[in-house]
């Protein structure tokens, strides 16, 4: 088995990496792996997806948590032995879809979300769904998230948490400003096959795709859709969605 690592810079992560290298049968292949061990937190997972985006259909990620929250990282450092055994057995996966973002003829992808904002200014623009006008927006920004990304930035701005098996994506406003947007502050959930178009009025725009940030000028429109392209994560059989949400965000009274 060809394997590779994306590792958070920490002594614990390096220790786990060494343990895996000692136990795994196969060859280290940074360029063309079949399995990618992400050792760190959710940010490390996002880095791994970014790094292997070109071959994402052909790989799967094993996400081991040495970070704080760890929504994607189902495996714990103490599971390493068990984990190595799982690799040789019949495996099951969680498959999470990516968003595709098209602007000025360029395509980007995101596992969590894309955000649009304007540094220190109000974002102003119009939103269309399947080319039909929905609303004008004045807000700090717009966040469009996947089901697996719904528990990240989206959750902080009042978006709905989505079960990761739902094939849908959602748009939520970041700090909507007065008047028009007070009528429309609920997040909007759309299905696979639908398309959001945003026509910004601002000359300069800040865009994020998960951890990646870019500043752009003169973007005529931005199109966002959910794709059939997915990121495959080795599944840890024990953890169900509701349990994960409870453990990470709610906990016992
Ligand atoms: P970071 O180090 O600033 O941490 C962001 C936090 O978000 C971490 O605790 C991480 O575990 C958590 N997180 C990431 N993806 C998650 C998911 N799918 N479900 C639940 N929690 C998740 O940033 P990072 O580690 O580089 O992660 C980038 C992400 O940070 C972005 O994709 C965005 O979702 C999130 N973010 C959130 C806010 C906010 O909540 N106000 C603002 C900016 C970015």
C-alpha cells in the first residue's frame, strides 16, 4: 500500500507518524499515495485535502486527532494499532462532497465552505439561485457550506447543522446589515444540482476556501455548486453523527 502523511507540527503528531511507519506494510509515496494519514486537527485534514485535490478521487484519508476539536478526525492516537489492522480488512468510508467555486474562469474546491467578504467594509451584492434572482445582500459576508462543513464557520453564524449524509449545501449571511436582510436571515438549504450565483458590487473581494485566503479584484460573478466529487475518510465504526455532535458541541448537562 502506498501511503503518505500530512502532519501537524507537534511532538505528539511526529510520534504517531513514527509509530505508523514502524507498523504499516507498504511504501512511502508522497506524490501518488493511496492512503493519506492526516495527523493533527481539522485544519490538518483541510490541508491534506488541498494537497491531494488533484488525485482526491483515488485516495482515502485516515484522520487521527491530535488537535482540539476534531470533527473530521475520528481516530485517536491510542487507536493506532487497531487502525493499522483495519487497513488490511474490509474498509468502510465516510464520503463528504466538495463545493466547486467558479470565478473569473478559475475553479476552486472546498470541503468546509467558501466565504466572500470585504475587508473592513460591507459586502454588497445580489444572490441568484439557478439564475433566478433571490435577494440583494448587505452583510459582512456570505458563507456557503457543505454538510460536513456545516459544523464549522456556518454554525457560528447561525447556519443549520446538517447530517453529513444529506446531499445538500447551504448559504448563510455573516452579520447581515439592517433593512432588506432582516427579512431574510434564515440560512437557505439547496440540493445537489442547484447553483448559487453571486454578483458582487464591491471592486475588491476577500475569498476563502477552507483555510485558503485570496484577495481578488473585479470579479463579475461567483458560481457555487455542490459536486459529486467526494473526500473519502476511513470510518471509525463506533462514532455516529448524533454522538459526534453531542460530544463535540453539547456534552452532558
Ligand atoms: P482555526 O485554527 O482558526 O480553527 C477553527 C476551528 O474550526 C478549529 O477548532 C477546527 O477544529 C474547527 N473546524 C474546522 N472544520 C470543522 C468542521 N467541519 N466541523 C467542526 N469544526 C471544524 O482554523 P483551521 O483549523 O484552519 O480551520 C479552518 C476553518 O475555520 C474554516 O474552514 C472555517 O470553517 C473555520 N472558521 C470559523 C470561523 C468562525 O467560526 N467564526 C471563522 C473563520 C474560520
